[in-house]
């Protein structure tokens, strides 16, 4: 495998930007409805929905790149019980009941895994278990108290008694568990339904109490709180997911919500056993409003927008930039992403380079945009010589700066770690703060001196500073400038640690270099994989990363195309037999 990244081994600091891998041909569709899939995953990379096993990698939503040689690694062992995230829990409750409830707001916070809130190792501890029980009780009570939602969930005439109870348990149970109930499960829940009158207090009818106690139990079941993948049938050395398991993978990846009736119907009909069927369902799902929320959520977490409120305390010289501006800057980035991905139908290059944003009356002044603005966000074109994409927006620049000056270090570290997937260690303890600027001294000059010591220079002068200096035309709050302290700004740098280490003169050129960088393209693909799979990528993902990265070089390869193609990877359609 020919490396596309350049490893810089600099003393104690390894500034290696990850090898994006080389794409492979063909692939491996999964099984449907519990039946075995095709002959097996004989090819790596992205599965061509037009040819199935053995076919060349081809377009999914808009076309993964062409095939090149790649030897696939083994898929990692994973849990067979993936717990719903708090957001997925809320979305599932709303889908099941039709009630606008947000019970997860009271749940204990989850720790991020692989950079996101949806890791495969999420657990249910004592505190969360109690929260689940409390939530189930309140949801069930609210459901029974709402005549419209109650009747929709019951789905039959309670006057028919046992027949309606059985129909309710069967239909609602399938929606809760995202698969048909086994006969033993039906019997168990019907038995609980019959005890509702003695278990639930209040003046409701025996049937209403049966519904209430059964809903409580359903919502506390591991089959609801987790996404079980218990299939064992193998093909080509990998476990073939059944149709219901694939349906849940699809819906919780693209919509962060349970499968809809169309997906469940496809699973029941056994038509999710081929890559073309999976890709077709993925294309349908990325066209739904829920997919917009998923794309927003991914970029919100990837770009770490939640830190804005804690990073916007600035000196009195910047009176309009305070923590209260955080929702505006967050909204700006989210609106920009929505515009690029869904309105324009563009891809990774536009995210990095598009010269427009969304401003209100406060941020328009910071950008130097003229016009009439109010508190709402309005699209505004920006000077293409000053602004390009996500990394020249106020939010990124101001949150990665000091209270009174820019910070090439913070900006460089962010780009290296999150945009290039580079590996750099945390600083040692007790590192002194950057001293105040001297007379006629620029921040760049101060940072160069401050990081020149033997314990700092390997990481800083070799990797971090050359990347961060490209943003020196932006001050502590992201306003464009050409001078600092009476000196002309020097924003030259290199995309250190990448193949070719392209040089640039300013952030506009740096953004273009990032958009064209195989390492950045691979990093974006890897980061979406982490979001989709809830884990860090492994050697078994390298072939898929390579072909996705190759596609991301094109701006007509939409972000939504990437989501579709992720569902055609070995890791999405199969599971390692070593999983537990």
C-alpha cells in the first residue's frame, strides 16, 4: 500500500497525518430478514450496487471513486448491543408516541467516544437506569392521558377486548423492538397487560391501565434501549446482518431515529439483502428532514460548537463579542453547512472554501459586511480574498484565540487534529502562558520565540505553528486585519505533515490546500465513519476510507453521497464474528 501521508518523526512529537489508505474494488452485501446473504465479502472498499460481489467500486449516491489495489484488513470486534444515544432515545419516543417529549434532557450526560456522543460502548449505569424507569413511567402516563396519541398507539377498538390487546402488543411491540416479537414475548407482554388494572393506580379503564403498564415495560426493555445484532449466520468469514438489523443501522445512522414503516416493510419482505437495496433505502432517507438534523449534528460535534459559550469572553476592546453571541455563531455555522450540503448539493471542497456565511446585525459588522440586518441570520457573500469556508468563520477563529489576541497554536492544533486527523501529544504540564507582546512585536513572532525551546520546537515548529500561522490575518474575535502592532501580518505557512506539504500565503490558500489534501479528505471520511459506527476506524476500514477520500476530492460528490456510500461498506453491512 503506497502511503499518501508523510510521517514526520520529530523527537518526542510524532506529527504523522494519517494515511488515508488506498481504495479497493467491489464489496459485499449483507443478508436480509435473517436469511443468508450472497456468497461472501470477497472484495474490499465500497460495494457497487449495480454489480454486487466482485463488481468494481462505483457510484452510490453520487459515485465513490474508481478502484485501485487494496488488501482489506479484518473488521474489529464490536459489541452486539449498541445502546441508543440520548438523542436517539428522544427521537424514538416521539416516533412511537407522536408526543413532543424530550425525556433525555434529564438523563445523566454521556461521555464522548471517538469524538461523538454515539459510541458503541455506551453503558446503562445505576443513574441512567433510574432515569429510564422514571421516563418510561411518565411517557406511558402522558400517552394514556392524550386521547389522540393513545388511540394511534392502540390502533384498534378497545371494545373488542383481548383481540385488540393482542393486536396492540403485536403491532406496538414490533415498532418498539424494531422487529417482530417472538411468540414467547407476545405471551409475556399480554400477561403483563392483563395485570394492568392491579398495577396502575387511577381512574382509567382496565384496558387503559393495561396499555400504560405495557408501554412502561416496553420502554425499559433492552430490545428498545439497545440495538441488538444477534445474527450468527456467516458468509465469507463475516456475520451477515439480518434485514431488521440493517434497517435499524440505516435509520439510526442517517436519521438518528427508528426505522419507518417502509424500512420495516423491506426487512419483512427480505429485500435488504443486497447492496442496491440498502443504497436505495439510504438515498431515500438522506432526502428526509431528519437527515438534515443528522448532518447538522455531525458538524456541530465535529467542529466542537458547544465550546463557544466558554470561549467568547474577550477584552473590553471587543464589546460585541461575549458568551451571549455563542448561539449566533453556532447558528451561522449550522446554516452554512445546511446551505452547502442541501441547498447547493456540494461536498467537502465547498465546506472548506465557499466564500459566504450567515450574519446578523452584530456579526455583519465584524465581517465588514454592509447592509441592513437585524437579530436574525441572513445569507451574505464575503470577500473571497478574505473568507473561505468553515475555518474563516468567526466562531472557529474567536473560540480558538485568547481574550486579546489571536492564537496560532490553538488554531493549528484544531486543524491538525480534527481536520487532518493528525496525531500530536498534549502539552506537558506547567507550560508558561504566551507572554504579552513587546513593542512592535506580532503574535507570530511571539509564538515563534515562545515555542523555540527543545521541549516545544519539534511539535510546534514542525507541525502546529506552520498550520496555525495561516490564520494570522484574523484577530482575537476573527476580524480581518493586515497589520498587528504596527507590523504587516505574515500569514505564510505549510500544511505540515501532509503529502507534499503545500505552502500557502494566507488562510484562503490554506483552505484551498486543505480541500485538495488527501489527508483532509480521508479525515473527513474517517470522522463520518466514527459518527456512523461509534468507534475509531481500524485497518479493516482502510480500503473504504481510501475510496471515499478519493471521491471527496470532487465538489460534485455531495456529503449526502458520502452517507449513502458509507452504508455500502463491509463494516456497515457485516459484523465481525469476534464481536461479543
